[in-house]
C-alpha cells in the first residue's frame, strides 16, 4: 500500500502542483496513503508538512502524540469508516507525520454531504473528515501555502447511512427539522 502511493499518488501531487505543494492532508487508517506520499515527498527533498486526519475515538492521534506508543491508550466507538484504528498498522510510519488533527463523526458526515451538494463530489465520510481537517489547518496559513487534501472514497456505499436524513437524525448528527403545515380547510 505505501509503495503504490510512493509510486503514483506522491508523484501526481508533485507534478500537478508544479512542486509548489506545502501541506498535504490525508485521512489515516492503515497509513499506506500518508506514508507513501510522505516518502515520495522526502525522496524529492521537498519540505512538505504531512497532516494526518484521525476520527475522534481512534487512537492514532494519541499514539502520534506519544511517539508511536499505544501503551495505556484505548479506542472508543466512532462511525466514520475507512480511517482510524485501534492499533498501529505496520503500514503506518508515524515518524513521517508532522501533525494529526481529530475530526468528529458529525463534522465528517456533514462535510461529505456538503461536498456532494455544493461541489458535486460524491464522497464518503473519510473524505469529509479530510476536508474538515484541511480547513482546520488552513485557517492559520498564509496565501503562499498550497494545501492538497486527498479524497479517497466514493459515497456510493453510504446511501443508507450518512446520506440518509433519517439515519443522521437517529444518530444525533442532524436535528429534526420542523415543518410548517398549512391547513387544507383554510
């Protein structure tokens, strides 16, 4: 997995940005994407900040803060799929990650829904989390920075989950909408 991103995704980002990329934001699950891209950037001698996105409940954020140690850490439940872990995968090299931001389920799902509604990008919750993470770090950056965010998934598997308003309400991610009914007798 890291080799595929070293050979393809990293070079594609470098080429498409003309080598101007300064920050790359990637959801972290097995770690292959962020590890492969980071290695590709380092091989080019590029000073690119690698930012991992981890769902609240996963232990990758805390493991990164603890220099890769999971001792005493426990994962809790989260709903976003494709990112987050309850162990450190062998394909994840946390030493290549410069920063890790945590994103909650609601924010991830609401961003994914917003991306399809406003941009026509039909993506999954891990992509929504990645965009939320990118926006979180980009707030403090100047105009000379070029942030790339990787959107790895499609929304097709989530039609009965976070793309369903009832599912979102049942899980407390959106509030019940009030309807104004007009009486037919008026």
